[in-house]
């Protein structure tokens, strides 16, 4: 899985926004998946809270390790693994990315803008 520097920076910025309540943000993320993709209609019975924590922590680790390249590679691999645990196919990772953006939009409410999306 490859992540550009811009995506890392954007991930870092979005995680700074949601850092105080990552599980609530994750709930918005998984609700989007459940409501918009039939494959994920049973997501809350398939995925456990511990899995959600691992997924969110793996995303956070990318931004925390972005300064040190050797740690960044491992963080990206771990995040990719967590994504695959959710969607089972690397080709579906863009669905997760869209869910992330829509959860961020819901989370920010009136403060959400196209600048945030970029």
C-alpha cells in the first residue's frame, strides 16, 4: 500500500481533529459503510471494539511516525493490514477512504470545508 506525503499530512490533520474521541469518529465511519454498501450491512456484528481501536491506532501511528521513514513504512503496512481486515480486498480501500471523509464531514459539521477534504 502506498501513501503519498500529502495523504500522510492530511491524515495527521484529520486525526488531530478527532483525537479526543476516536471511537465516536470510528462509529460515524462504520455507520457510513453499513448504510451505503450492502457488503458492510452487518459490520457491527463482524467487527469488535478492539478491532476498531486497532484500526484507529494504526491510522494514528502513520501520522506519529511520519518523521522517521523506517517507522513510517511499518506504520503504513500495519494500517494496510487493518484496512484489509475490514474490507477483505485492497481494491476496496477507496471505499474506506470515502467513509473516512464523510465521517470527518459529519464530525466537523458546519466547520467542514473543501479545504479540509483536500
